[in-house]
C-alpha cells in the first residue's frame, strides 16, 4: 500500500495544482464569479474637440498690443579707477573729475488701452531718462512715466499716437494649471518673439522678488528683454505681465513668473487715478511663530504671528499693540502667515477699522485699529 501511494503521489499533486490553476483562470467553471478589472476608456474625440494645431490666431490678436521698449539713462563714473581709491580720495576729496556715458537696456510693454496707457515692469524703466516705444506696426515714439509701484514691480507709461490696438484682457483668477500660454516680448533685443508653454503653477509667493507676490508660473520661455511683455492664453487674451525667471545661467530654464492681470489692472487703475497705489498700513513688523515660540506661548497648534516691532505713532501703536504680542486673527481671519496677513491689511481701505485678536502674557485681548496709508517705497 505505501508503494502504491508513492507511485500515485506525484500525479495526484500535479493534478491538484493544475486544477487550482484552471479554477483561477476560469472561475465560472466551478460557479465562482469572475473578477473583472474596471478600465476607463477615453472617448473618441471629434475634430471639433481637439486642441488647436496652431496658435497663429491668438498671436495675431495679441501681438499688435505688445511693444518693444528701449530705455537710456545717463550715468557718471570716475574718469580713472584710481579716483575710487580711498587713500586718493582722502587727499583730494569728492571733487574729482567724472565722465558721463549713456546706458541702454531692453524690455517690453503691453498696450492696455486705446488711449495709449501701457504696463511694464518697474525695473525696466526705473531711472530711465528716455523711453522709446516701438510698436509692431513700425511706429516709434517716446513714452512718459505716469507712475510706478516698486512693491509689485509695475509701471504705467503713456504714449500719444492715433489708432492704437489695445490687448484683450483675460481672467487670471480662472486659469488652471495645464492651460496653454504664450509669452510675447523682445528677448535679447532680437525683436518681437513668441514662445509657448503651459501654466505650471499659480499663487507663487515668498520668492523674495517683490513685496506683494502672487505670481503665475509658466514654462513658456522668458528671457532677458521679455520683462514687461504679455503672457496670453490660447485665445490671445492677456493673463499676466512677464516679470522674472528662475535661472542659474541667465537664460530660460523653464521657470518663469508673471504678475496676474487682475493685480496688474488694480495697480494700473490706482496709479492713473491717484498717482500711486494706496494700500492699508498697520505699522508693525512681524515674524513667524516658530515651534519654540509656540511652546513658550503655550499654544497647541494654534496659528499666530509675533509682533517683532511697532512703528512710532502708527495705527498699531495707537491701537495698543506691543512688541511680543501674538496676533491670532485679523478681522476674523486666522493669522497663520505673516505675509498673507500683511497683504490682508494692505487690501483694507485706509480709514477702515479692523479687529485684532492678540495673546499677551497668556491673556487674549481684542484690539481695534484704524488702518492708515502705507508710506510710499523709495524706488532704488
């Protein structure tokens, strides 16, 4: 009997394994339900649903409103490097001969209205003695600066020419990551150029470029000379003003930043109406709440920002804020980020009153501050 089992053992084992394999492949043979993989098949798109194979119409719509800028300024420097030597200046003072020369730079601008108002970057025209605007139709003229806002790096120019074609405004607050964008400008002074990419990100901030940052990030190639140019959507509508690039070589590396058209228009209208951008002002310096500070305040994960300094005779001092106070909320909005909270203050109309909830020596206080006017920033 053991010899018979030894003789039949291997065939039985092979048979069982084969049966299990067949049951796994064909479970319906033994009454088991078949496990089906649920796959989603894309529909068959018609030609009308496909994306455009050309953006020529968008370029034709937007490009006449994008101008090339050529700026010049007169700078002076010592006639000889020796005159910069501290020992030499100690004996001869500052009344040394200096030579003057012209410096030129390139940039772009966007024609925003038929009346001749243009938007560009402040760093493109800052300190310029002369600004030449060259339109796509071949006309050239001098522009005058209506006003600038260093804190958003925007400037408003004005030209006086007939039959100007203004750009169509898009909606920067409804754009999505992945939308096609076109960057139009004057890179390296070669003339008007169009590059294509997508929106890589929105709401980029804390980059250290401007005081108020809410950038659109795009991989459309932006190079020196593109600053102040147009970032448009696939239909040729303006969604942003090209401003800066992230680059280790000085050329495009696929990360460019544009100011959303919504913010740019708010700045432009304020400059045209008031000559400057009027922002709310509280008069405090704040710093983030580190884990060590949170532990010292006895907070368990509650957001807040620390008052590092209070400006004399400012709205904050008049409201009773003190250095070392922890701001918990402003007008009901949690103060979790210093930049965001100061932007909230900046958007508040001067003269309005805001409620500030603070923590001082373990006690919560409710203070009321009347927002002032933010002092203008010196344009260096």
